[in-house]
């Protein structure tokens, strides 16, 4: 009986830790975004990942950053790209190229303010095994839409 009680208390304590720990809810999730990996290759300590990303009208990538450098081209539509300082907002149209620097000091979001789907062809040059992006908290910028 005593060991069952200890087990119950340990489980309750563990649940308390889980409930109090920071969660992904603090991040800003994407909305209206889909992605398809077209090609992936690892050479040495670097992953090269070619991906097509589609953002529906009104969609957003959510606030995030990358562990590697990202090179992209807008294949269709218009990308509104905002940095976490809330003042740096760039607009990229069909055919234009974009480069996103690596590191947690380069938090940004991409938004489709247009009326047609936005299509991006993106090459991720990441450290081996790194995620495509890392979630970041909302810096409090006003809504773009």
C-alpha cells in the first residue's frame, strides 16, 4: 500500500512539473502553410534541403529562426517578411530572391497578405540534423493584415 501511495505522489509531482514547464504554446504557430521536401542530401556536417513552401492568403509562418542560412526565391505571389524589431518589413514579389541569416538573433515571420497562394522555393543549408526552423515567442509586433 505504501509503495502504491509513493508511486501516486511521484506521478502527481511529475504531472505538476509537466504542467508548469514552458510549452510550445508560447511559440507562434504557423497558419495556412504547407511544405514539401523536394530534395535532401547530407555532405559532411551540412544538410542541404530543397523545399517548396506554400502559404495561403492570410497565412503566416509564425515567428521563428533558423540554425542555418536559408536561400529562397518567390515562385508565385508576394511574401511580406518581418523581423522581430517590428520595423524591418520587406516585400518580395514573384522572381525575387531572399536570404535569411542563421541564429536566434534573426527572428522573423513570413506573411501572405495577397489574395493568391504564395509559393517559395527554399534551400536550407543547415548543420547536420538541425530542424528546418525553431519556434520563437511573439515579439509583440502589430498585425500586418
